[in-house]
């Protein structure tokens, strides 16, 4: 599946890749609860928490489904059990007439805003507003015409892979590349709301990187920040989490969304995890330099006269590290002292006769 390797993607001037801290996306989704002032507050709080971007979903109920009550248009099981798709999306959608104001609000507070479009008309509107990037939601990974339409914009693309097979991911990536996309990030995702941690399968992240040659990340729906932070240690360059002002205030996605203090914790912990990765190293670090002296070395543990034999009774490997390395103990034992050696004196090669 892998083609040319991508080591860096740039969204709105922010470089994304192994050499930079994880790119944190706060997903607003329907957590504005139909109130634009609440949407404004979500943008402000995402910025205050340290997120790099806040993301919308751009659709209308009639661009994502139809108003029908047949069983296949009703959710069965899970968080939205019994809800008709049309009615659910009507409640959750971000009104199109808000978008210009939301983009302006994001610019005013200094946070990147982009969106997941769900049909070409959404892409057209977002292009008019100067969207700096696009997200392909997990269910839309099989909508190859939509992927190609987005790719034709030339903007960076983030593709979520929830529910997708390896073949479907390969097809989506190939379609995006074939239509002109050069900056692509693929997000591992488990499309369960919420996701049980044992179904997160984070080991997919490095495998996805190897298969696609693209930067990888995680779109996470677990109830905490542990899984997302762990993903950073496996190479996730992008982390996306749903975001709300308060789960207690309700909303279609609030049950599996982070509150502001939790988003801040995710930002802080993911940056710590990234900084802890470092590079392969087999030499003392700066902070270890002062501890080197506490290694073991060979010392006289009794007074030794010149000509006296070195034995296990008068020479031992002890701390600190001022004497000969312990590996020389077999060579020292049985030799004779070239001079008087005081109790507690570090052994040196010149002390050996």
C-alpha cells in the first residue's frame, strides 16, 4: 500500500510531524447545542486549553441522509438508540449561516478552524471561507468521489479510518493522491461512542504508518485522555477528541467529549509523551552525568602492603566509580601490589606489579 513517505504536513502555518509536538484537534461536532454563543465559547475554551485547532462538521440533514423512517434510517443500539438519522442530524448539524462567523471568531482568538465536509456543496462553501484543511470522517472513507473532490482543492487532508478495512484505506489514500492531494494524515479510529479502551487497538498506528507511508494519528472516542496520550508514544502526530463545555449540560456528543480542563490535560500530557520519545540513545544524558560517579569500581577494602597479593578479601567492587572498572577484577586477583595501598583507596593500573 505504501508509496512515498510523508514526514511533514503543514496546516495554517503549523508543521505536523515527528519533529513537532502532537497536533491537537478539539472536535466541536454538535456540542454547540444549537446556540452560536455556545459555539463561540467552545472556540475560546479550546484555545485556552492549548488545542491547535477546533473542527466543525459541515452538513445539513438533507445532504447526509433523507427524511425517512424505515428501519435502516433508525439507529439501533448505542448512545442514539431509536433516533431517526434525519432528526438526529437536524439536531446535531452546525447551521451553514454560522460558518463565516465561526471562522472569524477562530481567527480573532488565534486558533485554526477547519471542517469535515459531507458533500461537494459543503466543500464549495468551505473553500469560499478559506478553510485551511479538510477532514474526511470515518463513514465517508468509502465515498471516493467526495475524497477526490476534497483532494482537488490542494489543501491538507486528514482521513479517519474507523470501521475501514486495509483495502478501503488503501483505496481512499490512492484516490486522494490521484486527485492531487500531497499532504495527507490518516487517523486510526474506533467508531464506537464511547470506545472501550480494550477496543482501541493502538498498535494499528505504527502499522498504518508503515502501510501508507503517511503521518498517522488517532481520532479517539474513549472516555479519558489515557488512550490518546499513549497513542503519542506509538507515533501519533495528530490527536482528535470531541470537546464540550460541560457533559452535564447534555448534547448529542457530550457523553464522550472532553471538558475544558480535560482537554488542557490532554494537551499537556501528550506534549510530555512526545518530548519523552526523544531518539535512540546509548550514552549518558545530561541529567545522568552527575550520577556516573556512583557506578561501581575496584577499591582496596583493607590496607594492602607493597608485594602483597590482591584477594577477594582486600579488593572489592564497590561504589563510587573512581577506580578500575569491575570487569578487571579477575585480572587483578592474584597479582601483587606495586606499592602500599590504603584502606578505601581506588585501584589504578599502576598499583599492579
